[in-house]
C-alpha cells in the first residue's frame, strides 16, 4: 500500500515563536506540526476532531529532531507523509524546510490514534479515512 505524502507551504516564523536565544523556541515545533497536520487533514476532507464515524484523533507519541536554527521571518514548508498504519493508529512524518536556502531545519513524527471523544475510547480508523490516506 502506497501512502499519502503532501507538501504544506506558507508558514512564517513570527516574533512570538522566537526565544531568548534569538531562534525559534523548541516548543514551537509541535505547534508547527499541528498546524501542518490540520492543513493536511483539511486537504483530504477531515479534521482532528472528525476523521469519520464519530472518530477524531489523539496523539500519544511525538518526536522532534532539530537540525538547524530557525530565525524570525523565516518562511517554512512542511512535507507530511503517512506511515505505519494499523487498525487504530498511524504515524505522520514531518520534514520542515526553510525556503530561503532549501535546508531541512527540523523533522519529526507523531503517532495518532483514532479516538471517540464522547465515549472516551480508542476506535478503528474509519474506512473512508483510510481510503484518503492511501495513494491510488
């Protein structure tokens, strides 16, 4: 099974993203991943709270690997790829590139689990969602 891969562009580092070291704070990486994930899900007709069948997603694992400093007003793009799909979970891998020099500045992954927020329980990934994250 081939899985989805999508480039999400249009992220700019703003003053609130900068820490006392003069570069993007490490806490902002997961926010960047979330923003990219929201755009990715919207592009295939879903959201974090709705991937079909009264099911959303919840994160239970995250990894961030910092490669280069990121500075104020840097323009970034994120490539997201889907990996390791199981009955109830999947990984998203993120590669963040600075547009000015095409350098990968950070990368990472998140493990997302299908979750029903009303019933507070893990669910199976809906078939409609699975069909959208598989490449045809």
